[in-house]
C-alpha cells in the first residue's frame, strides 16, 4: 500500500515507498521448514553441537572449538565435498578440538559486492532470496545429517526464523556488533553467540553487545507464519568475544588477549575469547592463518584459560576468484569472497594443533575433573 496525500498545491503525492520498485512475496518460515524439515539425525547433531559449545564456554570441557570452512558458501556441491573431508578430520582431532563447520550464507558489504548465497543464489544480481533461503536450509540439513555442527553469521534479522534451528553457533560481525537490532536478535538466539570487535579494533562495542544480549528484549520481528510479531526474549547467557584485529593491526597476541580478558572481567563478563585467524589478524593474507592459530595454541599451552576457540577461512583450494560473467568459468572449490587456505594446509595445521594440545588438555582434565567430554 502506498500512502497518497494532497499537497499544498492540491495535487496528490506519494508519501511512502517512493524508492521501492517491488515488494515480492517470500515464503514463510513455516513453508521453508516444511520444504526442508529437520530430521532426527540432524536434530541430534545440532543439539549435541550446542551442548558441547556451552560446556566449553562453561569450562566443563577443556577443549577449544574451531570454526573452520569457506569464507562463504556459493556452491553447495563443493560445500558437501568439503564437509565430508572435515567430518573425517573432526573425528581424528575430537579428543583435543571440537570442530564446527563455517557455513556463511550472508556477506556484509561496506559498499557493493555479492551479498551471499541467501541473497543472490544465482550470482547474477537477480536476488532470488526465496530460492537462496530454501537452498541454504537444505544444505544445513545435509550437513547436520552428516554429523557436522555448523556456525554462521547472523546478518539479516529475519533469517534466523528460517535457518537458526539447524545452526549450533552464531557470530555477529564487526560491522553489526554495534547495531541495537543485532544485539536484540542475539538475545533470543538459541545458540552461543560470538561478537566480533569493531573494525577499528576497539573492544567496547563487543563488550557492550555481550552485556546487552544477555538481557531480555522486546522488538519487532516475524513468526513462523510470516506475520509481524513482538518478539520477547529472555537473554542469551552464552555471548563471548571474538578478536579479529582491526585498525590495521592484529590483536591475537598475548598482550592483546590479556587486555581483552581484563576488559571482560571489568564488565563482569566471563573471560571467553575466540580468535578469528583471518581478517586483520592475518593482515588479509590467508597463508598467515595457520601461524595465528598455532600462536593461539601456544598461548593455551602456556596456561591461557581465556582462549576458548579459533576461526579459520578454509576451502578445497587456496585463494579466491572474482565471479565471472559466465558462471561455467568458476573454479571448483575456490572462494568467491575472502581468500582461503586450501584443504591440505587446513588438515596439516589442525593435526598439528591436536598433537600440541593433547598434553595440556589431559592435564586440565585431571586437574579440573572435566568429565563431560565424550570423544566424537
């Protein structure tokens, strides 16, 4: 509906939707759920993933978790190929590392660019969101049935109604951590949520976001039938800080982690920190990500209790590629957003991390009586 009113000249003028050229109907969350329902096997994976992450954040499980996978999903077939390899690797490292597959469908943009698989699944600026959201959900079901818990970024405030029941961990990105909308949304998410520090490297916005999301909120959203609703939340007790560097410098080093720990303690928040090995922490050079991860491993070996997880951008093949005019020219298993390390480098660094973490984690289990870990 467009509001029409008479102007001072007596002519009718439009007062809303002046710059809107279309309002296309979306399937409701219930419709999309019905098209790709949660299976019993998928449900078990999601809940087990969330339970393991809660145990890690509560220090009942001494393992760190690692969110690893493509910068963004653009080819479900390649994602499933990657996932099959990651599942096997996750079983190899399960006693020392809890693996979560990075499955990002939405990409924030500073100005322009491809906005991700949900927004533009055909990668041609046709923006068939109704196709993207359904295909994304189908992929999440397949990954959960494979036994891989998944992590994603919550960007559009409506997308969790379509996808969140299949996700075990969410991130709020550096560009949206300061957003009231995203803090409110996070307060109602059923997963642990990592808030990234600001793009300038500042911690205050993320610390404030963790505090805000821990409290109840009421805000406008949609229900399963797609109707506008007042969403009322109880607050999310599992918010934590993600350090991704910023302002032209990394912040994964020992001093930066200690300062972040103190900031959380000053705010009376749990000192739970995840290190994003990409972005400014690798100075946007993907080949440095394994070095960042191993630095974090060494901090854990030296006694850091604050580092509970890491993130790596990884794909089947290294680097990235522009989206070509002819999509048949896309290289298989190569990122179309941020550059990634390849599978061989991923496997190598995770196995090395496993081996170096084994003695310290065993000592923690003996000293702290961590009894809830079940391998695999």
